[in-house]
């Protein structure tokens, strides 16, 4: 379930951003796929988390997450907990109810099917939540 995030809106935003990237002549990056976080989610009774790298990286520079926010560049390397997020770390740097919707919207992040393993799934430009 993803109540407030309309597919049409995401697509329009995505296509616009992609168009701007192409216009700017920036090289398109290699494949990143979607990231599955399931080091603790299922053990703690919630569905795995799906993070769409593509969706985010067309909006933000790499260094925002991989330098300023401290996400290590390796799937499964970051030990992210829900209390970190609520304290404004990792995903919570943006998902704070202002820059992006708040941590209360559990299902938007915990959208993965049970049994998915931590790591990368899909290719570049996959649409993340709702797909796996
Ligand atoms: C912005 C994305 C996001 C939102 C919104 C979110 N979570 Fe999480 N949550 C995560 C991530 C990432 C992890 C780490 C998962 C892992 O590595 O297994 C996590 C982990 C968890 C865990 C595992 C134990 C722990 O404390 O880390 C539980 C339980 C959990 N979330 C419950 C919730 C509940 C309940 C909500 C809504 C009130 C919620 N989450 C909303 C991203 C989110
Ligand atoms: C909005 C935040 C965000 C942005 C922007 C972002 N990333 Fe990531 N990246 C992540 C997260 C989260 C992970 C997964 C970390 C984990 O699983 O612990 C990740 C993982 C990776 C990985 C590891 C993939 C693998 O196969 O293990 C690479 C490489 C990477 N990012 C490169 C980049 C590059 C290059 C850019 C800019 C073009 C970028 N990232 C932009 C958040 C981001
Ligand atoms: C640099 C800021 C930033 C960080 C860090 C960040 N997000 Fe987001 N995220 C956003 C923004 C902005 C949106 C778009 C919000 C909107 O459309 O209202 C978004 C949207 C999303 C969506 C819905 C997009 C879709 O594909 O439908 C999910 C799910 C999501 N984020 C999960 C995460 C998770 C999980 C993490 C941590 C691993 C994370 N985000 C970290 C800024 C961020």
C-alpha cells in the first residue's frame, strides 16, 4: 500500500529529471538496482525495506548520502535501525516529515515481500516499492 504517492506523479517527476539530465549532457550512471534491507526487519516482524537507488539518485547527488549522511557504498553494509531513522539519521535525514514524508508511513518503506534477502535486486531504473 502506498496511499499518498501517486504513480503518475512519480513518473512525471522521474521523466522530467531524466530529461534534464540528458539535456545537461551528464553521463547516465551504470546500474544500481533497488536495495533490500533485511538484516533485522523480518526478524523483528516487519516486511523487508525496498530502497530505489534510481528514484533517489536522480534527485540527489551521490555525496549527499554516501558522504554527508554516512551511507557506505555497499549493499548490506549499513546497520540501519528504526531508532536511528526516528533520530534523524540515515533515511531519517530526509524522511522527517518535511523534506520527505515521515517515518510514520511504515508501509512505504517496509514494502518488500517476505523472504527477500539483503542486497541488490533488479537493474537500473527499476521502480522500487510495489515491484518486489
Ligand atoms: C523511511 C523508511 C522507513 C520507514 C518510513 C519506516 N521504516 Fe522501519 N526500517 C527502515 C530501515 C531501512 C530499517 C532497517 C532494516 C534492516 O536492515 O533489516 C528498518 C527497520 C525496522 C525494524 C527492525 C528493528 C529495528 O528497530 O530496527 C522495525 C521493527 C521497523 N523498522 C518498524 C517500522 C515501523 C513500525 C514503521 C512505521 C511506524 C517503520 N518501520 C517505518 C526504514 C523505514
Ligand atoms: C538518497 C541516498 C542515496 C543517493 C543519492 C545515492 N545512494 Fe548509493 N546507496 C544508498 C543506499 C541506502 C545504499 C545501500 C546501502 C546498504 O545496503 O547498506 C546504496 C548503495 C550504493 C552502492 C552499493 C551497491 C552494491 O552493489 O553493493 C553503490 C556502488 C552506490 N550506492 C553508488 C552511488 C552513486 C555512484 C551515487 C550517485 C550517482 C549514489 N550511490 C547515490 C543511498 C544513496
Ligand atoms: C537525501 C534525502 C533522502 C534520503 C537519505 C532517503 N530518501 Fe527516500 N525519498 C526522498 C524524497 C525527496 C522522496 C520523494 C518524496 C515524495 O515524493 O514526496 C523519497 C521517496 C522515497 C520512497 C518512495 C519512492 C518510490 O520509489 O515510490 C521510498 C520507498 C523511500 N524514499 C525510502 C527510503 C529509504 C528506505 C531510505 C533509507 C535507506 C531513504 N528513502 C532515504 C529523500 C530521501
